[in-house]
C-alpha cells in the first residue's frame, strides 16, 4: 500500500464578505498555479454575501472551512495552516490575484535558498501602482522618530518607489506583509503558528521576527508578481481603526519581545505622535474639500491617543 505524498503547496485563502474578489482569487490560482500537486483551502469568517455557497458551487475541489463568527485574520490563517499538508503554505487574502509565474518563481527562490523560510512577491494595485509589501523592523528608535517627526509620511506615501527600486533580485528583508505570504513547512513546525492574541494587522511582523530569531530568512522576491486590491475586508469594518489596531499590535509585540519598559516608552511616543497628527489634520480641516478625510483621521488618532495613554500608564504586561 503506497502512501500519497503531500502536495507541493497548500493555498490558504482567508475570506470575509468579498465574494466577487474571492472568486477572482480562486480562478487565478486555477489559471496560474504551476505546481501539479497542490491543495486549496478557503477559510471563511462567517461571510454574509454568499461566499461559501459560491465556493461550493463553482470550486467543488476546494476545501471550505466556514466559521460561525468572524474569528479574525490570525485565527483563520491558523485554521488553514493546521488543515494544510503542503511542503509550502501560501497564505493569501481573498483580494489577491496571482499573476503568471508568481508561484513558480517564489518556490524556485525558496528551493535555491534553504534558509529562506518566508517570502513574498511584488504587488500592484489594479491601477498599476506598486504596493510596498515589506518593511524594516519597528525598532524603538525608528518608531520614536517616525512619531515625533512624521517621517512615515515621506517614507510610505511620497517615496515608496524609491524603497522598491533598491531591490531588483530576491533579497532578505526584515518582515513582509501577510496578504501574500509563502512559508516553508519546517518554519511552521519550528516557529509555531501565528499569535492569536492579534486579531488582525501586525501578526506578520511577529511571525517573521520569531522565524528570524531561529535562523530563518525572510525574502522579498521582486521577480514574482501579484495583483492586490488591498484591504477589502478590513475596510468594511476597521477602516477608521486601522492605525490604532496596528499600534495595539506593536505594543503587544514590544511587551512580548522587549519588555514592559520599552512598551511604555513606545506608547508615550504614540501619544505624542498622534496628538501632532490630530493638530495637523485640524488645520487641514479648515479646507472644505478635506473635511471628510480630516474628520476621519482626527477620529482615528483620537482613538490611538486614548489607547496608547492606557498602555503608557499600565505597569502590567499585556501578555496573558
């Protein structure tokens, strides 16, 4: 009796109320998957738009895990990882579409670099503009400078092309975003799953950091490409909370890896930084065309100040 070998790759697609985009994502996998032995797992976080029904009718070979409530991105990914058996797991947002050659190129890079444990590829929006899919570690120095001097505006909004232009060939980076993340099975076995204390936003830099602490490398592969509609699930529920949710994840990350004192310093930097941003957006609110966006930004940073202030004063650990 022969045992069936595991598939080369497990596609794990996380979905929440993105039926049309999910269908496009699954069709792109069918069209551009270059590995014969593969499996596709969709984890649906209690969508109300017919996503599960669509998968069952149009993609009967896909394994569908339907949750009774929205468990969050992190727990959904872990469900998919536990159910998967491939040598590689490719975690995808439902708002991502594969482009020709992406999967093969990513896997070739992983095979060529045995210590490459996690990788992502170049991403572009439907209008052709590039998405930055990797970042530097959130060091305390960097976060203080970013908050006090608003350097993130120049780095992430004015000069993303300059950041991407540094990479023409696959290269190690600090961490990559979770919208399209290829991970080696050995990394999952040695590092563990995503930290479920993070509902969404920020789980990937913790995972990448833990992998690097165990000697794995995280790669950006600019020669592989995907299409990313960006934040289509998160925008439905967290569009005015994303900044504060990322900040909360960062406080948790600091508490977990660097201790309470550094977390409190970081929280203080966020209090000051968000107050500066609120003041700047209040001035822009004086321009009538900017009223809606200024109001939303001031509300978001007000939430961040309130949350960061609690973690500045809190002397206990966030880790339960």
